[in-house]
């Protein structure tokens, strides 16, 4: 061998030695550690009783996925579990389990991230783990394009939305289904028991280690693998349908499902259409099915998505009435004001809010457990009026709890005074106005009681109101201009808070304060407001056609709805002219002598009848001493004898006297308001003088003045109504003490 070859051979050997040494060092640092558990697939294979599951893994194409890196939690069904599954589904051998079925089994058994059982009970929030809140996890399984049968029998290709009602579909997400598990750690900390589980899975045993209807083997759980954890289960897990899918497959809820269809949306999606064409070779258009104008989308698997993983700790719940229950409620409540032959479809096109309110009353944006069925509030904050005896079936579906019930929820909105406006098409304008002003919200609360006087569309149109949806600045029009201010004043006069008082006996006589602070008088099934009082004598009181307090079938109202043959209006007559209209210019009027001082004073404007200090839009009470009381004031030197005196000091005395008898805010003789009220009167230092309502009963009013005198009102000549004014006749006069 030449020297050259010898050198070359020596170098080669040295290189081999060096490389070998480096490989050993590399393997020692980067190689598979000794004692590391094998991947999930290999471990299942070595255990010996998972041959059916392993066969499905291979058919589904997940051998490499579960046999290599990444991180998974796998609920692995034993061969015995598979034998039970095949018997229940009339499958003679695994050859009848095709790729599609195998994918459902395997992908439902896999959840993202390898976790021990105790960690699954925690909620993985964006800010970290929150202990004890988790009872659901996202699986690898998701549906792609489905066939949906339309009302005309044709097939439409759809993919379910992955966001809430009205929200855009996210193409980058697959809308993965979730599975629910029931662990002691979660159940006990949330006050739940075996009954909550058994209600959903009556044929399964509750062990506190349940996933869907299966039981986790405690001796074969938390099996660590290179790529996650294995938990052995005694049943094959299959993907549950979504609420939307379940309703499509169950005809006993078709009436409710048909209502939902009115709120379903279908948006063509080019990306999904192309993807579906690649996978199937078919050039069908694919539409994203979603929902709008109801509380949530029943086919969304992702819950709210306020946090990426919020579906781990909550889901939706629904109580869906049967067809008979829907038809019964529609007849008794939803369609009761419509002519015979009106359909739910007609109702949707004329007043869709009624249907959305009805639908939403059956929805919960949280997990509704059986033990909390009668106490958990729905999405509107209402507790159901149903009982557990109304439940005909209970299921845990992929995106929520499902209860089939044999009766409709009696929604508070329909058992309220607002419900009479909402349901009756003759009052749609009033309903629109109430909603635009936000006044409908309080009217529908069952614990807050009102007398609501209804104004028909016809009457509002006669008054000069109109609705123009194209006028974005103010669609409510009044005689050609913006009408919301005028409408608000009208509407607020028709809302009368009852608080804890009983419903007034409208066949008697009395006075009531409206929501806007103006008063309404009633007398023998007639109503009068300050505006109707200004009308001709025969129209001062407007006839009540009927009243409604609800009934045993629809439920009681939160007060009383009054149907009126007209409308309650506000007076446009200023104070001085109002007194004249009430006859104050006549000598026999109890207001006469006070009126004469008023119109002669510097407070009065004879041109328009305005009294200085009595501002339009504010509420006042005129406490008018009768003629005998004025005579007593003159005799006592508290008033000059001449109304039109030119003496500056005496004129000021008259002004202060008049002002002290005009109180800010209004109060009627009705047994309600008492206490201190400011007047228009001020002393030389600018301090506002007050009067005190000491006694206020239905038939008596006593007022204390600055001199500690008690003055009685003449009830028969009091409670007169004006433009945000109540007028009382006093048997004495009030001393301001200035």
C-alpha cells in the first residue's frame, strides 16, 4: 500500500471514529429518553383488548397521528365495549364499520391536549387554569357539509355556523363538537348529584367518572403516553347531534322547528363550496346556515366565544315544546287577537318580535341541570313556570342540554300589560313607540305593576301621527315634523305606575298619577286627562271600552290593560287661561278672588296666560285659597284690599302671597304624596320657602305653612287638572312668614 493510500485510509478511519462519537453524543442529547412511554397507538396495541378500536383508528387514518408526537386525550373503548356497540347497532363484525363510521368513533374519542382526569375538571381560560369549572372539552370530530331538506322537499347543501346568531362564519375554524363529562370534583362543588346525571343517561350508572353515557375505568385511567393520556371507557363514544340537527331529525318538535326556520339565514360560501367540490367531485353550492334575531344559533358548537375555550365551562340549553303544546299556546296567546285562519307564518311577516320573544323564552345561555330546572333563569332572566313533570325527554347534545316538554313556557312578556300591546296588531304603532323610547322594558317586568292605557293605531293616525321608516332622523312623524317628543308626552300619560296599590276600581271615582307626572281622573269607566278636560263638555271623559287583567289560560298581568275609546292628551292651555276656563272669572267660583289678584299682578301675562315662574314642561300644584280665605287674608293684613294697588310694597306682598301658593312638583288628594314641597316664593336672601303636606288621604288634604298653621283643602273643588298642573281649593290661606 502506498504512503498516499495509507494516509487516506487512516484519515477515513479517524473520521468514522469522530462521526461515531458525535452521533453517540447527539443521540444522548436529542434521542428518545430511556423509559419514555410509547405513543398512544402503540400502548393500546400492547394492552391487547383494543383490537376493534385500533381497527377503527387505522380505517380513520389516525394511526400516524396517535402513533407519533403531538398531545391528545383519548377515551379508549375496550373490545367488550365495541361488542356491545355492534350488538346495539346490528353490526356483525368490524368489516361493516366503514371509514366514515370509524372516523366518528375515533375523532369523538379524541380531545385536544393530553390531560389527566383531575385536570379535565379545570377550565383553561386565556388567563390560565381556573379550577373546578370544566365539564366539557372540544373533540377532534366536526361535521362538514350536510344535506338539509327544504320545505319544498329539495335538498340544500349547508355547513353550520360556528358563531352566535347574526355573527359572521369563521372559515378558519371547523366548528368541532364537544363531549360532556361528569366528574365528582365538578358535580359536588356545584351542588349536583347522581340524579342530574341519571336524568340524561337513565341506562348508565353514575360513578363520578362518566363521559357521556360511558364510565371511565379508574384502574385504567391517567395512562401516560408519549403523546398524551389514555382513559379507558366501557362504551363506544359517538358524536351527539347539535340542537339544530336533533330538531331536524325529530318530527314531534316540527312546529317549533318551523318557527325557527323563519329566523334561519343561508349565506353562500365560495370557499366551502370549492373545498366540498374537491372532496366530493360535486359542484353543489354550499350555504352557511346561521340564525338572526333570536338569542343564539342552535347549530353553533362554540358557545359564546368570549374566550377561546368558554365552551369548556358552559353551553346552551333549550326547553322545546311538542307540536301540540306549540299549537295550543299559539291559539291561546300568540294569535288570539288575529282573525281565524291566521297562521304562524302570517304572524312572522306582520310582527316577528312575537315569535322571537316566544322562542327566546325557551332558551338558556347556560347549562340547565335537571335539579335546577325550576330555579335557573332563562336567557331573559325568567324562571320557568313549567315543572319537571312537563319534561318528556332530556338529552345532552353536542352544544347544549335539550329538554322536550309538553307545554310552552308562559313568557312574562306575554303575561304583562306590554303583552297586550305586543300581541294585538291594532296597537302596533304604540308598540313601536314604546320600544323606540325604551319604555317597554319596564312594562314587561312581572314584579313592577302598571295600568297601561292602550292607544290604537287608528287614533294615533287621527291625531296627526305617522310612521316613516325611511326618515332616519325620526321615523315617528307628527303633522309633517319630528314626532317623538309629542309621542313621548302622549305615551307617558298612558302609563300609570301602580306600585303596591291594588288595581283601581275604574267603575268608581279617583285620580291616578301617570309615568310622566301628570294626573288622570277616572269616573264610572271613563278617564279624563288635562287635555281631554280642555275639550268640549261631552268629551271631557273618554269612555273605557274594556279592561284586561289576564286569565287562567294566559296568566295574570302585572297590572291592568285598559282599552280606551280615544286617547289621553295633555293640555296646551297656560295657567291663567286654564283658571278662566274653569270659571275663575265668575264671582261664584271659589278661585275668583285669587284669580283677580293673579291677573292684576306682575306675575301674569295677559296676552298668553302665562304665570311667571310656572315653566312649561315642569309640574306644579296651585293651592288656591277660596274667596272666604282671601277675605280673611285681607282682614289679617296679609293681603291688601285692592288687587291692582300701585304701592310697591303692597304689590310685592301680593307677589309673595301668590308665589307661596304655587308649589313645585304636583300632588293630588289621593293618599300618596306627603312631605315638604318648595314654592315659587323666596325671601330677601333668596331662600326658597316651602309648604308641608301633613295629611294626604283619599278624602282629605292638610298643609302646614311657615307659621305652623294647618290649612284644609276643599276636596270637592280640588284635583282640577291643567298643563302639568293640579289645582286644589283651600279653606284657608298659607302664611309665608316673610
